[in-house]
């Protein structure tokens, strides 16, 4: 499962100098294509609502092998998302389009990264691709 947090539905329109000019739909299409190449299936969801993201995490525990999640602004604020990640048994990889560690100070701390198997940030859409590849490697026991 690929989860996109708040404001990612505005990709291509919101701060293109930070987030790029491509749309969320093109990111989702790319993830489906890459997953197919890797022998996996993905379902992609986006919400501006914390509860919807939590519900999808709970669903992932029943229907998926892992989650690539960009909690977006919730990364820095949401104990509820952190708790939802700890409440499921499938591994999660946190991803970010921008390098959150090179941005405003409040973005340097992630409440969710510590309960994920890893974090990838700063590579635009490639952060998602790297996250998916890392998740699949983790699940299949490939060399790390």
C-alpha cells in the first residue's frame, strides 16, 4: 500500500520548486508501473484527514505485506499515526519528496520514522520508488 498524506493531492500545483511539477496521479501511475516491474501490486491512497490514513494503515495490516507512507505534515505532529504504525504488523517505510532535514527546523523531527523500518527523503518521486524497492527487499530478505 502507498499512502499519501495531506496536501499531496496538490502535487504539481503546490510549491513546484519544492515538490516538482508532476501530479499525484502521475506518481501513483509510476508506482503501479514500478511495482509491476518488481512483481508486486500496489494500491495508492491519499487523504488530507488523519483518521482516513489511520484506517488505511489498519486495513493494510489485513490486506498488504507492507506500506510506503508519506505522512506529509503529519510526520511532525501525529502521535496517532505513529501509534497506528506500531499497532500493525506489516513494515512501513517513510518517504518524503523533499529533504525535510534541509528545510524549516520544525520539519527535522519525525514522530513516525522511529517506528518505520526506514526513511527516504529528498529525491522527489524517486523517494517513493526507493522506498518501494527497500520495502520489497526487506520483505524478501534481499541483501541490504
